[in-house]
């Protein structure tokens, strides 16, 4: 479904990503792992068109999206939950969700998608009229995920959902992601620092170090890998 | 028709009556007030508030704080005046062409500038304003520092030229109303929502498929065009313009009504202008004799008081005040918000069916 090949990207003269390649199949959860500054967020931004790749291919359902605008990429069904939640704090919860349906197609199906989102996160329905900034951190992350769901993703990108959240809330959110992949065949690209949690949820994973793919394999294989154990899990 | 629908309709009607009443007062003022000085203060209120609405589209709604709006206003005034005096075009046509010119210049200049965010954008807007002023001061074509005078002559609607204040009063009022309606329309449109998301978080806006650059450029072009329109009105009213009208202090003056009135509201600049302009004129008329400059000091104190005690502006305070509750329930007979939403939803569903 998503096939990234030899992707290079960076900011100005500084290159961050060096020949990154990975694949995500339909209904699959793929974890991208790495420490701070490894290039994970740059990779997300390159895939979603917010940073223009300098080389490489981002193939999605057979179409190369590497030079397309972020709007176009979104319309193809690649929706991201940006790092650090990034909800609109002064708007109400409902308005935030409405903003997730900014293009025509998603707006037509808004009411139906809203019902589904409320089923997944009943807390959001209770707080629909509240300013989003008054929600707790976990609820804000739920809102960010729900807003992405309103955009009818074929591929959902979660950029560090665990950032600053209590462990049980992270579990809830990963549970929803797993659920979507299994039941609705939505592919999930899970970008995480918390390797234990990410590998528990994902099918396969890639480890990024210094802007390159250092390791790849199934979740079980990566968990058992000596280098991963030593460098990331501290065991 | 249900009870709810009737209540909502009555509330709408009461609101329209109240707004119509306020408008009627403004329409009737020239019939009773014959003092040219007082009329001049009203005209000043109209064009200052309109300029501040232009600023508010960019500063309040989009969160891009410009401190260069006097430059757009000056550019509009110069463009229109040059077309009138040198090309001998009709003033109304010149005004429209001037607006378009200002919109184009603003779009071209700010396209690269929007890579900058926050205070850097503000700095560039200051630099742009000052650069434009210096350019005019040093250009013989634009009359250098001595400015341009518009021709005097018989009163004429065609030439937008009058000896009395009344026609300017009404044109100023119409300009204010039209710009207000445009701003209101923008606020409720797709563009308005996009601008609000950009104000809150540009990256999040981009993540949901809004192109921040496109909408920021749209905002800056509309904002500059309105400022240019105000410049045209100013030039036609005063009939003389010089580069002084583009100094930094004038840009700040375009910000104040919005900030005092409440930058989060389209109505903010109107309320702020209605208070700050007469206050400034009153202080100038009554205190500058006692001690030169004290009027500016008092004005600054009033401004600081608002920023210190009501940072959300007068409307920010009003929207949560007992006064609003009183007006809503006792005068406008506003039904509960749930009822309004229910009726609104039913209406929308009927429309779709």
C-alpha cells in the first residue's frame, strides 16, 4: 500500500534522512522506532508532504506522492496525528472534529464519521461543546486521533502518541489503533520512542538511527534483537 | 410552527430591530449635528474603525500581527491620487484601481515574507512600511516629501468632492458597513475557519489539509485592499496626502481600536474605534492647552488600563458579563442556546431533504 524507497529529505542545506525505505501493507501496523533526533518526525513530514523530499519515491496505492502537496496527499487518504497533539485549543471539541473534514469528500460523510468517532471515544461526545484546551492531555490526544479519523484515513500516521501521557492512556490509544487496523483494514504507521509499547502493538518495525534504517523485522524479532535490547530497552 | 421556532424567530427579529435602531441613529446624526468639528470626529471614527477591521482580519483572525497598515493605507491613497491627478481618471475608478494595486503589491511582497512567523513577520511589516515611505519621500514622481493635493472645485458626486462634511459622513458610514459585512462573511466562510486554525497552530492546520501559505496570502491581500480603500477615502476627504500619513505611529493607531474593542471579534474594531477616537480627540481638545503632550500621556494611560485589566478587549469582557445576560434575556428575549441549535438543525435538515 505505502512503499517508500530511498527517501531523502532535510531542511535547507542540512540533510536529515538518508535513503530511507520501508513498506506498509493494508491493515498492517508498522512501527518506526528511534530515539530523539533520529529523524522520525522529518520522515513523517516528508511522507505527508510538509517537507519536500530531495530524492526518493513515496508510492501510495501505486501513485508517487513525493512531489505532491500536503493537501493532495491528505485527499489520497494519508492522515496524520501530528506530534504533540496539536489540536486547536480555543475551538470547541466539535469544531476541532469539523476541521478534520476540511475537504469536500470527508465533509459529505461528516455526520456518519462523527458518530463512529463518538462511539470510539464517548468522552468526546460528553465534552463536545467545551473548548478543546480545557481537556486533559489524554482527552486531547483522543481528540487528535478522532479528528484524523474524521478525515477517513486509509493510512493513519500516529507521531509519538505516547508523548507526555500516562501509560494507561497510551494503551487505550494504541488499542484503538490496533482495532482500526484489524477491523477496518486501515493501515497504521506508528512512530514512537516508547519501543516496548510500540512493538507490543505493531506487526513489524523499523529502527531509525541517524537518519538511516538501522534494523528492520517483525515485532517479535526486533524485541529479541540484542542491539535493540541494549540500546533501547536497557536490558 | 413550534413554540421553539417562534421564540427563535422573535429573538432574530428583536436583534434586527436593535441593530436597525443603532444604524438609524447613525443615519440621523447629520440631521441634528451641524457642527463640522463633531461630524469630523464621526468621519474619523468611521475610517479609523474600517482600517482597524482590515488589520483585524490579519492580526485578530489569522494571528499575523502587522505593524505596517499605514503603509497599505498610504499606498492606496497615493495610487488613487496619482491616477486622479496624473491620469485624470474618475476618482471612484481610481479608488478601485488603487485598491487592486495595493492588493497586488501586498501579495507579491508578503509571499516570501510568510516564511517568517510571529515577531519576525511583524518586523518585516514595519520594515516594509518604512521602506515604502522612504521611497515616496525620495521619488520626484510621487511629489517627494511635499505630498500631493487633489483638485478642489464644485461639489460633485461624480468627482467625490464636497465642501461640506455630510456626504463624507455617509460615504464613510457605507464604507464601514460594507467592510463589516465582508468581514462577517469571511469569518463564517471556509476561509474564516482556515484562518482561525492557522492562528492557533499552523502545523496542525497543515496536517488537516489547509495550506497555510495560501490562506495567509488571501488574508493579507484582502486586508491590504481594505486599507487601500480607506486610503482612497482619506485622500478624497482631506484632499491632501503626504508621506507623513505612513509613519509608524499611524500603523499603531490602526491596531489600537481592534485591541481595545477585542481582536477576537469582527465587531471589536467598531467598538474600539467608537471609544478610542473620540477619547483621543477629546483629550487633544481639552488637555493639550494645559500642558502640551499631556493628551498623549492620558491616552496611553487609558490604553494601558485596557491591556492590564481587560486584555481580551471590551467585547471580550462583554461576552461574559452580566450586562450581556441582561440584554440577551430581557431585551432580545434570546431563547436558550440548545433551542436555537435545535431549530437551526431542523431547518438545515429540511433544506437538505
